[in-house]
C-alpha cells in the first residue's frame, strides 16, 4: 500500500502542472492517473521489498487520442516508484515517441511541477563506439584481411574516406567533443562504416577489455542503474529480457514498466523469440570461420592449437551436414515455384516437420553444439590470457582475437536454437511453433531460409516479463478489439488479475467527423474491379480536400491505383514508395503551407505514428478492410491450431485484428479537438457481411453516411 502522502503528492503534481500551464483538468487524464495509482498501490511487499503475489499488478489503459497519456502515467507512476525504491522503464514502439517523451514531455513536466527525478535515454550496445575496435582499425600494422576475419567476417575494404572518419572520431574523443554515441556523431554514417567500429553482445569481452573503464556503453549502463526514469523502446526491453533480464537495463524485479503504444507488444514479442537460419549463407560462414581458425591457430600456443583443431573439425562436420540438409530441404522447392520466381515459401502443416528432416536437424543440432562447445573452450582460454600476462598469447593479441571469436560463438548459438526447435517436436499439449522455409535467389544461387516462431507471444512474455517484473502499465489509444480486451490478453498472456480500463477520447466525434461507406461497387473480393472503382472514384472523393491520406493494405494495389489516375490528379500525390517517411510528411506539409493540394498514398506503417492536424489531413481514405495476408506462416499455423481447439480463427483472430487496425487508421483524422474531416472506407463488406456491423461498432462514434460513387 502506498502512503497517504504519496497520494497527496500525485494530486499536487497534477494540480501544479495544470495551473502552471493554464490548462483545464481532463476527466480522462484524471481517471487514468487514478486507475494506475490504484493498481500500483495494491501491491503487497515482503521484507525485502519484493512483491508477494505470483503475478504482478498490471494496469491496462486504453486511452483515446487527446487524453494526455504521457503526463498521466508519469505523474501517477514516478512518485509511487520513488516511494517503493523501484526504477521506471518507459518502452515505446517508435523512436519518434521515445524522443518526444525525453525531450518534450519530461522537461515540460519537470518545469511545471515540483516532481524531481532523473531521466535518461537507453540505447543498445550497437549504438556505442568500441574503443578497442577503433584502435585496431587505426593501428598501422592491422591488415584489412586480418580485420575482415576478426571483426565481423563480412567487411568490405575500408576506403580512404572511412579511414578519415575513424581518425576524426579518435580526435573528437580525445578532445572530449564526442562520447561515442552514434546518434550524436555530426555526420551521417552508413551501417558499414559504423559496423567497423562497433560490437554486438557476443563480440564484447566486458570487464576483461583494456578499455573497459573508458567504455561508453558500460558508462551508459552504469548511469542507467542509477537513473529513476529510463526511456527505452520495446525492442531493447525485449532484447534485454531474451538475455535473461538485467543485461542492459535494470533487472525486471526492480522495475515498473510502462509500455506505451502497447498494441505492438505482441508482434514485437514474436519477432524477439523467433529463430532464423540461411543454409547457403551458413555454409559460406563456416568456410570463413575455418579460415579464421586456421589463421589464429598459426599464432597460438600448444594448448590453444589443440582447441583450435577441435573447433576446425567441428566446423567441417557442420558444413558437411549442412550440405546434406540443403539437398533435403531443396525438395520442398516445388516445380511450380521454380519458374522465374523471386521468393516462395513452404509452411509446414501445424508446424510439424517430416521425420527425415527432423533427423538431419537433430544431427545439425549436435554438430553446432560441438562447434559451440569448442568455441567456448577457446574463448575461456582467451579470457585467461587477457587477464594474466605470460599466457600462451599476450593480452593485447588475445583482446584483438576476442571479437571475431565471440561473433562466431554468437552466430553458432543463434543457429543452435533454430536446429533445436526443428529437431524437437512440440508436445501435444503445447501451443505449436510455426516452422517454414523461404526460397530465394541470391546472386543466381538458390538460398533456403529456415524459420520458426511462436504463434502467440503469450507464453514467452509470461515467462520472461510478467512473472519477473515488479509491475507494469500498458497503454495505447488502441488496445481493445471489438470492445473487449480478450484479443490482447490472448496474444500477450496478461494475467487474469490485470486491471483493465477504457477511457474515451475527449473529442466530439459525431460533431467533428463523418464516416462514409459506399453502398455498392466496392467489392474487395474482386481485386481488379475494386482497384478500378478506387481509380474512378478517388478524384471526386478528394475534390474538396487540400490535404488527404489514402491508406492501402497492399503495395501492388497502391501502385496500380497510382498508375491508373489521370496526370492532373496524380501531380498532387506523394507516394510512400518515393520518399522516406519523415521527408514525405515534411513535403506534404510544405505543399499545404504553400497553398497547394497534397495527398499522401501510404501503406500500413502510415496508419499510425504520424500527426497531420488541421488542414494537413481533412480526409482519410482507407482502400479496404486491413485483413492480414492469408499466407503468413505464423497466421496459417495459428489458424490450424485454433481449428484443432474447436475455435474459428476468422472470428477469433482476423476480425478483432482488423478492427484494431481500422481504429488505428481512422485515428489519423482527428489529432486535436479543433480538427474536422471525413473518413471513407471503400469496402462494401462493412455493409453486406455479418462481421461488418461488429467492426463498425468498434470504431469511434462518427456520424455515418452511405454514399454512391
């Protein structure tokens, strides 16, 4: 239980914020603060300040646009976290929101209240320079061939321009003008240039590195452990959890998480707990690994030589078995897929692998296990040489070897997880993994990619996050589907004890906007006719609008509509295919500000996270209901499993998911209480399919019109 003083503090901070900014209280914002505080205050602690309950206190708040979610959760959570001695980690889905919270919302809150707290942006290891790697790149006796082997195995030759950049970096570090953060470097760096001087987890030797005390990543990590409010992104949080928690961010048991844009958590969870291997690429990688092992073996002492020999034998065995596996998997590349294809897939029914394939995958699991064990022994020996002068190799040489060998081990471990999930069938009672093959052409050669993924993130999130964290708040403008949180709970495994709350938007939807649906002529089931109907109707539909947004579910249809429109109308269109997202929005606003007309053509990524208030967008056109692609391997396997459970996947998955996407897309229209406009959904299924009424009822209460075009 939180004290009365903490409750009073929360009320005081909110009153100060409103008064100093001359704002009126918002009912939804006050309700959100109260719901979060109620959930967190119910947590019972033991003598060590750990939660007593098996499940954390989760507060799930769907709050409509205009609620003021960020200020609400900051004011509610931070005083309670301080009182409990916990840290707050805010996890967003986009960089834009992360930066908005850090550089706008938090300074605004601190400037207008007495609430004092430290805040810091959290970034992954790969965003920071590796001093040891920079020194090695600049070392005169460092040949490019050796660098290629030791640092990533795929680096192109460094150009004179790259060398000049690295020299400039070292000078900036010496002069204290830069702190090794890629985002603070004054010039644009391409990924290849940055990869030459950065490391990922497996390549870093940690406290054994001679530059450990000066390392910018570890300095930032130390600061994070002392910071009261950490602004991260969901990918970084999930990456930390996949490493066991506490590897980058504070340990989950000491954290109150705030997941903003939480409707992304399930899909991001799937991507972080999935596995992937490319067969031909792995064969080539093992060849490169053998060359590195041979090179280092020539410089090693007797004991290391023996270890390198074992690794070499294991790599050779793995390569031979990969060749055998390639021939077996190639059989699934059917004849009808071979004619002029760019990419094709084979999804295993219910995720079940044929016995012959399972056998070779089991062998490959053993091969990669042996290779990984051999690398472990080498790395342990290398660490000893780094710690103790007078080893088989000197500490400086050992340190220069570590990133390349660590990279091998990290890739080996990643491959090992794929082979494990392909070699071992799912238990009958378990939710299955989706398993599929992707065939593609790479430099005129067939590449076969093996993938596996959970079909629901619920189990992984329960194990890694909900069971471990102290508490969490999930919020977004779109968390419910068809007016229920069941869909979210199923996908994310939210505990039954979670507190769910829906807070409506302060906008007067019926007054501010109209939702328009065609009576007929827009049958999305007939692709060609539907596209032609959009081409015929769109110029008249957007005739009176200076700024508009047209959202498509498929790139192909977007391109066909664009090509079919007349030149005069097409001159006003900015396509997502032609510009980066931020540049596209800037051009659109510039055109409107200049008195012109501008229409954005975009895909799913434009249906959220963009802000086009006032005349920048007075009409949102949604080409058709955004049902998922029917051949996605994860969705296919999920549908099969649900049918086996006696459920209808279309009703249980497709319709709720589509309703959520539609709410998100329609949310692009009203961004402030003064905005006005129209939403047109060019899909007659909303009127003539049974599920249409349920989807319409889930949308905000706009005025509705049925029109003919």
